[in-house]
């Protein structure tokens, strides 16, 4: 009888890293219910709550991001925390004795996979973006397999290690049985009218929020309904401002949407950041989207993600700096144009890569079973 699988999955920081990580873990568990899976995350980050909520054990490292510019004195402490994290990760790995370590991006991933490689443990990297980050480029040198979602990734990684798998998405989005009408009603809105969903990612997006707050009159005058996820960080200030200015009746405001399957089903058009995980979801469900790439990410990778869609007519795009002035009017015009919506739906569906989590899980299991 073969030995029980023991697998480390590391990464996090945002929902964009955590959801794929949990999807991969679920796919491994579905194939091997007795597999032991341990997550390694960064202390104080979102994964420390979300991973246990999904039913998995997680251990935290004191790792954090470097400040820009790099010569800031505070980075001395960050560098020491990185070294401490690498040492702690090695200790965790020696105790758990994994057969393979999987990295999905985020601070913890660089320390945990670096430690795994130094101990001779096979590693698999899941690169979600169309432009590889520095950590993954460094980890790729010792990685056994690199799972990607875009073509042309041999610019960053050894071609013989690359497998195009797509990005795993939250199963709940694909499994929702709600009709559009019921989904719209679940937000207290009218199914006969168009719905625009605004999401700034799990942490919120200041520019997307400003695009609404600066144009409440336009919201009020339009025949469109809006579901607006502000993000927890911004919610209190927005609610105070709406109280003072008056909240339009066609605007539903929430800090976090727990049932994104219902929200996507209700929406005729989505406004979103251009994180790789979100884009993969839009492709799989065929959702028309206006992307507002975050400028605050490494190597401006969200703009590169967005342009991969825009260049094939699969999405619209507004620069972050131009969003407060242009975004809302463009959204209202687009959602009223059925021909445009159909064209966006058709083109984005062509980019879908289904079954990513299962394909990646199979690669992880193969590596775990391979004699080292």
C-alpha cells in the first residue's frame, strides 16, 4: 500500500492567492481523502482566517513585504523577518516531512518554497499572472513544475518545466444553481432592470470606490442598479458619507460579498481590478467586464493581465488614474448596449481554461509519488 500523501501549500495575502490554493487542496483531497495537507501563510494576513475556515491547518511566518524604495531603513527589519521566516519554514518542513511543496504566490510562498528547495523537496509553482513576479522567477530555477495561465511564459521560466493549466477558481461560482432573477432578488433588486457589480478585490479598491462616490447623481439618475462591494477597509467611511449625502435606492452597498456566485449571476456587467484569479473567474462564467488594473502591484502585472483580454475583444479597460472621471459613464453606456455585452461574453468564454485545479492536483500527486 502506498504511503499517505503529505503536501505543503504556501502563499496568500489576498483572495487572489488564497482561493486557488484552497481549490488545489480540495482537488487533492477529492482524489486522496486521507492526504495530509498543511498550509504555510504570513502572520496577520487574510489566509490565517480563510484557510482554517476552508477546513485546513495553517502555520504562519513573520514574513512581510519590502517597503519602496528599497533603501528605506525599515527594510532592515523586513530582511531579518525574511531570514527568520526561512529558518522557521525549514523547521516546519522537517517536522511535517512533505513529499512536495506547492507555491501559489504571496510573501510566505517565497520563504517556504525556498526552504523546501534547499532541503531537496520537489516544488511546484502556480503562476497566476501574465507577467511573472520576482519571487516566482527566482523560485523557478529549482522548481520541478511551473503551472501557468497564459501563453508566452517561457519569457520568464524554463520552457520544459511549464504546463498551461489556467488558474483554479472557487468551485462555488461554477456550482451556483440560482437563476439570474433569484440572484438579483437576493440583493433586494428588480430582475427587470440591468445590474452592474463593482468589486475591488477582497481588500477593496479606492479608485473604484471614488468612481461611485464622486458620481452619486449619475447613479441616482440612471435606470441601472448597482451592487457595490467596498472592501472592509473603506466601508465605514463610505457608509458615513452616504448617510450625509443620501444613498440612492438603486445602490446596494456591502463591505464583503460572501456569495460571489450569486453576485456574478445577478450582474449583467462587472467592474473589477485585473487580478489573475478574478480574470479566470470571468472567463469561466463568461461575464462581461470592465477592468481597472491596480497600479500598486509589482511590475504593473495587472495592466498586462487586462491587456491580454482587451487585445482580443474580451474585456474593456480603464486606467486607474482615469477611472473617477470615466468609469461610471462607460459602465452605464456598456450595460445598455446588448450587442457589446454579447460580444464581450462570447470572446471572454473563448479564453476559459476549465478543470485547472484537477490538472494541477494531478501534477502535485505525480511529483509526490516520483522517487527522489
